[in-house]
C-alpha cells in the first residue's frame, strides 16, 4: 500500500525508526504503517502511546484514527472533536493515507 503514500513517507519506511525531526503524529503513523494489523499489535500500542502523550489537533486526529481502527467509535468520535475534524466513515487505509499526506504537506 506504499504506492499511495507520499514518496518521502514511503521512503522513510525503509528505516528502522521514523526520522527524529518528524512530529509525534507522523512518527505514530510511521510505526502503524510498519504493521497496520491494528489493536493488539506492538505497532498500534507504540503509535497510541506516542499520540496519547502528544498535544495538538494533529495528534488528536491520529488518536481518533487509532481508536477507529480499534473499533471504539465513541472514543474515536471524542478525538475527532478534539482534532476539529469530522468523524471519518470511509476505508481506514484511505483515511490513514489522507492523514499522512496532510501531515507531510505541513511538516
């Protein structure tokens, strides 16, 4: 699925860790992209810990996406509101790619 990701993000997936200069929301998505299996995976837990400890609307948006992936729509709805974003209902991969593209454009 890396073909639909921004080139810089896809290239960074070849590294052992996300670039140190990336903000927390992008780093969280980097970990998730390595293993998008969802809740219960080390990648999901690491991504969640990163955005849980971060502040700002971008972190809240990624936090919402993670809870949507988890199937916890109530918690996701709360985080979408904190992010100032409408609740997402489309495919999870499409939403994740859109978040990545938006964050990469503003990084």
